[in-house]
């Protein structure tokens, strides 16, 4: 290998590629770490919300899904009789609340949440 006049050897392609590999690997690793962390946090959103709001009562016993479905259908039948589409999620083991929504014209509006 030849030396420059000031005594510093020029960097070879192998060392340059090694440095590039290191920095690209670190950057990709941190991006993946951020993605996995935010995915984990969003998966446990309901549990985190319950933990952050201890004043909200947590249901110890699950309500009967048939009764909840009938109550939601009666409520939506009264307030959204002319809707083209209804949608609701029943309570699950992770969330004691149910969500309901209705479609009027071209927009999809949330009708609220009942516990």
C-alpha cells in the first residue's frame, strides 16, 4: 500500500464498507425497535387506559352479550332508524365497553359508547 506525504494511509474499500454496514445496521435496528415498541404499546391500549384511569370502574363480571346486543339494537333503532348501516362491537374480556356506529348518507358517524 502506498503512503501519502503526511503519513496517513488512505482507507480501503473494505474498511469503508465495514463502517457503512455498522451504521446502516444500527439505524435499521433502532427503527425496528421503535416499531416493535409502539406496536406493543398499541396492543395493550385498553389495559393501559384502565391503569391510567383508576377512577373508572372495571367490570368484574362480563355482561350477557345477548342482552347487550338487544339493548344496542333498541337504542340504534330509536336514534338511527333511517341509517343505511349499523355496526357495533360487543364487550370482550379485554374491554368491558361496547362501541356502536351508524352510517348516514356517505359518512360513517360514531354514535357513542355505552358501558
